[in-house]
């Protein structure tokens, strides 16, 4: 039985190391996207050290090490090794009192670990590749499920970035395989005699070059007449170099297809013999769709990276600005968690769509899930990323205030959210949203000071959405009226 268990463990470890290699992340250079996470985590949990670690067969390698000046540590002394073996998060309140770690050189020596909390970095197949961990030189008694869940949220962000890397690598490998397959797929074959300028064709030439190919492309001159003018000089230069050197001919260019318009062509050829009577023989294939997919994939990758940068910038701003308005550490953590939950709602909506836009109805369903007594009605609209995030933060601040001070602070209160959009296509038409609280207890009065939450709402509406916000403290509860330019199309 023991031997079977050892074989299973060895198999799982080999599978884990293979998965880790698929991400092509070991020994890569530092990257801001990962460094921002460790800094944010260290600031959020107020620890001196935060690490993003990946574990190979002998070492713990740090993709990002905030507060630790070391690129790696031996695997056999790492806390992360224990987490991989246990297949779950690891929290050590006081390593000096923990029998598993009190003799560890990381505890008895630099960096003098006392408190450790780490969560797994799981690959797409569920295997643990490493960890996101926080370390303190002082023991900590309180680190509960809420804090662990928040740390796991950041781990998910890290693996999202790693998945982008893996997807990019797989895309590049797939493209290379496709290109190799196209090189040997004889869609149209040709043979060119540079001495006479004769050009002969076989295969699906009519589809690739036009029905008139037998007369229009019977010579090299006819071929160049069909090549797009912007590419003609480059193709001629490559062909001349191949003729002069005897090296293989390979190029990609556009043509003006008489029936199908501008198309992209990939051509490959080689010489039959290297003598005066040498003939250049090759194939060409249509790669228009491939070029289009490549451009679309590149655009999507740029949009995803742009979104990640925006997300990190928003989180950083929230953490920094909330610090100035919080009464104490507990209040600070509560406010941060609330606003990060709002960002998470927006991200859930974006991930459920096309990453760049989201549905107003989908966002309101997320709000309703967090605050069940919020009722809403209005047309479904397609919101761009920045507007969706701004609306998510706005609703979160309103709902949080309602829970603390307004209608949602008692069991009988409720909130009604309605919105409309002016009809027509006039430039000054408006999107109008109303937030109405009812059923609260006691008199509703205006606050005696402007909180950060209020400033965040005003900034979201005025600066990010270009609109106006008005609040009225009615006897029945708070009423908020918002007007924005009607820029969003209906879903």
C-alpha cells in the first residue's frame, strides 16, 4: 500500500511540474502586474513581507518578493512545501511555537518568520503551482476565514495574469503549428522560370487568384500586376534575392483578387536544381482569416492587459484613499472589503460577457445578491468597462450606507432603483436613475460631514460618468437622483 501511495505521489508531482512548465513563468524577469499585487497585499494586511512563489523540484522561486531580498529559497525548508503536501491554505499564527516549523532556519534566522499565511496558486487543472503568502516577524492570533478569503481573491488575480501568459504561449504555439501545416498544404502549386518569365499553375488556383488566372497570371509580370501595390516592391526584392542566391523563396503579401477583393497570400518555394535551368517550384495558400484572427487576438490581449492595469490602479486608489477616512484598522479592513466586493461584482459581469462591456441587468443582479432588499427596474443597457466599475462602486456605497444608516438597517426597509433613458438620438438626451429608500425607522437627516464614500459617489458620477447626482433626505428615506449623458445602447 505504501509503495502504491508513493507511486501516486510521484505521478502527481511529475504532473504538477509539467503543468508549471506550461506556464513559462519560472526565471522570468520581474513584472509590474505581479509586483503591484504583493505591494497591495502587504499594505492591506500590514505585513513587511508578501511573496508570489512558484515551486519546482528543488526550490521556491519568487516571481515577486515584497520586503525580501532573495530570488529563491530551497524547497525543503519552505512553508509552501507543507501547503502543497496538504493541498490547502496554510496559516501559522506563531512559527516559534509550532512543532512543524520552530526549528526551521527561516524561523530561527533571517527573515525570522513568526506569522505565515499562504494560499495556493492553483493551475487550470487544480494542481498547486506555488503560493501567495504574507509573512510577519511578529506572531498574530487573529487571521480568520474573511482574511483568508481576501488573500485567495488576490491569488485568483495572480493566476488570471498567469493564465493570460499561458494562453498567449499556447496561441503562439498554435499559430506556429498552423503555419507549418499551411506550408505543406498544396492549395495551389506553381512553377516559375526566371529565364523566360513563364509561370504555370496547378490546383485550386481559380479560387485563390481568380477565374482568369490562366491568362492573367501566365507570366511573372502578370503575377506582379495582381500583387497589391503597397507590397509589390517588397515581393519583387525577395524574389530577386532568391534568384541571385539560390536560396528558398518565402514571403507573405496581399493581392487584389478580382472577385474577392484584397486577400492575404503566403507563398513558399525552392529551386529544383541550382543551375542555369533551375525552376522555382512552390505552393501558396490564403491566410486572410489567419491574419484576421491574429489581429483580433492581439487586440483582445491588449484590451485584457489594459483592464488589468485599470483594475490594479483602482484597487490601489481605493486602498490609499480609504486609509485616510477609516476610524481604525477594523473599520479600514471593513471598508476595503466592501469596495473590493463592489469591484468583484463588476468583474463578474465583465467576465460573463466579452471582458470589455457588461449588462446593466447583470450588474443589478449582482447588487441584489449582495443586498436582497434592493429592487430594480429599467431597460437593459450595455455598459463599457469604466462605466460598469463606476456604477458598481456607486451602488455599493449607497447600499452600504443604507445598511448602516438608512432603510436597510431594519427588517422592514427596502430600496427601489429605477432608470430610464430618453428616447430619440438627440445629443442632449439623458439616462436618469432614481434610488429611493423607504420603510426605515426614525427621521432621516443629512450627515454633518462629507465622507469618503460620498466623495467616491460624486467622483464616480461626475468625473467618470460625466453626470450629476442629487441627494434628498425625505421623511420616508433617502432619495438619490442621477442624470448622465445617454451614451449606452440597449442590450
